[in-house]
C-alpha cells in the first residue's frame, strides 16, 4: 500500500487476491507514512546529516 502511495502503482496487485488491508489498516498506514515523510523531510534538511549517514 505504501509503495502505491509513493507512486508505484505496479504494487497495487498482489499475488493473493484476498490479501488486502482493511480501511482501518489503510488509514493507519497512510497516517504513519505521512508522519515518517514529515520527520524525514525535517531530518534530511539538517546540515551534513545526509552525508554523515550515507551508506
């Protein structure tokens, strides 16, 4: 679900058709992804942090 939200529609289909998130699970995943994206955007703007933790 999060891959689809991030712009990868090919992940919408699953090999097990009955494996689907409930509305509640989807809502929770949406909220957590927004929270993470917000945190990461702020974290990655800190001077030198991306270079310091680059793999």
